[in-house]
């Protein structure tokens, strides 16, 4: 990557910002390889995603802000800190997910269940994360909990999208608006 940055005009002009679309694209290709591909496809796509990590770390190193070694060390330290039952001889917590979330909250100084949820996630993915965090943090807001099968969920979501489109509504945008209202309710309740 260092040589490419020196000798390839396209690579040399790239910035963190100009590479965002490639990072998103490569991430989506990894997901596609997991869902529809073979181990060969997954290996290739993980390599392309790793290239994005190396590219960003190289740009940062050129600016003197951090290196690929810093990235690797930080993630290793994070994994050790968040797994004391593996690396420090602690007892296995009864609620692994809740324990993980608590460590992250403490480590990052988060005060809300919603802190740290990326705003740019799709509305459906963000909605899942908001509901999950709301429940795991015990925030007392009314959320449906009736079980649903995979087929019912798929059919229901598709039907709602079709009804929204027929009504001239953008389902993604409408869900974003409803999520903002839920997030306000969660923060008020907290």
C-alpha cells in the first residue's frame, strides 16, 4: 500500500472520505459472500475489506495520527478488556451480551442506551439496534413482544413496503421518523 500510495496516481490522491463508498461496498460484498457465496468468495471479499483497513491505516500513518499496528493493538486490548472471563480468570457472567454492553458503556462513558448506535445505518437495522439496546438496558418503554415467524416477518415487511409505495410513502424515511420519536421517548424515560 505504501508503494501504491507513492507510485499510483489514483491511490495517491485517495483520502479517508473518498474511500468511504468503497468501504461500504466491500462490506456489503462480504455480507453477500456470507449469505450466498462459497468459502472462496468469502476469502476474496474479506481480503478486499482488509485492503480497506490497510488503506485507511496507511493514510493515517502518512498524517502521523496512527498506524496499522496501533489499530491491531487497540482491538486486541479491547477484546482482552471485554473478556475478563477468558483472559483474567473471572467467572463467566450469566448474561454475556448484557455484560459486554455494560463494559462498553463504562469504557466509553456512555450515559444512554442509544449512545454509539451509528446514525447512518438503514432504518430497519438501526431500528433493530435501538429496540435491542432499549430492552437490554431495561428502559421502560412500550415495545411489542409478540413472537413472529421468519415467514410472517418477511411477508409482513414486504407487504408494508408495498403498501407504503402504493400510498406514495418512502418506508425507509417513515421508519426513520418513527425511530426518532422512539429515541426521544427512550432518552426521556432514561
